[in-house]
């Protein structure tokens, strides 16, 4: 960024974490982070010398839907309020709007919402509505006393790694194709620098662990994006 005098950057937290050479980022004035939950460590570091914005929004709703400027060290990284032209609201498990403080599934409405998924009518029907035009994100959020939204997690088992959505059930279904696998459970594992996908396998008898591991790795390479 110093070489090209970059003044505004948008990066997921997992990438921003590795931007540690402060001299290389002296020209940066505005930092926008999105795609993953922003940890307190990054808030404290970047809010001290730059204008730091925490943004949120899925591709189905033209990427950005809400934003919040974090103004001081120690502030909880809220995803904020809807940007102009976007409407967001929370719905509880009964499909009722959550008024005031509370938590629920985050719904996004407005002209930026897509029409659906190509050639996937059932998924489109489950996630998109036409009146009003809205998208059910599958994300759980809460609204605080100041009207700010805070991301809390998922209603399903979808996770994000480096800002990329991953369906854990899909990985499990691929691994279960191997005839030597009895049971499988896939989860995400977070450390201080990154998120990893970990699979726990219960094998059937009659195959060596190393051979099964090689077979499963090859299966994933053939059927999963790497």
C-alpha cells in the first residue's frame, strides 16, 4: 500500500490480521472489514490510527447491506445499520418482526436483493420473497439499545473461511461416499490467526488410517473447490 499510496482498503479480518508492518500501511486512512466476524484485537489495532468500518452483506443482496464506523479502541464491532437504499429487519422463530432490542434471523430487503438462485427453484423459494422483495440470510443478529446490529452466528451449519461460505453438510456428504467411512462429522476450528475445516472420521474395519486419509483427500480434491 505504501508503494502505491493506497488510502482505502477492504479486507476480510483473516487477511487484515496479517497486515502487521505499520510502515507499509502509513498511507491507509480508511479500513473496511467484512466477510467474517471482526475480532476485538483488530478493532483495537486499526481504530487507533485509521477510520475503521465493519461492514456486512451477502452476495444475494449486492454484497453490502449494513455498516458501522468503529470510533474508539475497545468498542464492540457491531455490523451497524442499513446503508441507504437497503432495508434490514429481524424475525423471530415465529416469523414475527423483532421490534426494539432483541435477536432473530436477519432479513434484507430492497432493490439490491437478487431474484434467486439459477436453476435452484426450491432453494430460491426458501430464501427469497417477492412481496416484499427480500432475502433470508440465515444469519442471526441482535439489536442493542442504540439500534445497532451485532452478528451472532448462523441458524444452520454454514461457516465462513477467509470470507468464503462453506456448507459443512456438503463436505460430510462427499466424505460419506467412501465405502470405508462409517460416520463423519465436519466442523470449523478457529485459532488466533485463521479458521480451519476439520473432519472427524469413524472408519470401518479393514483399512489403514493412512490409506483412508489419502483416499479422502483425493475425493475432496475431485468434488470440492479448493
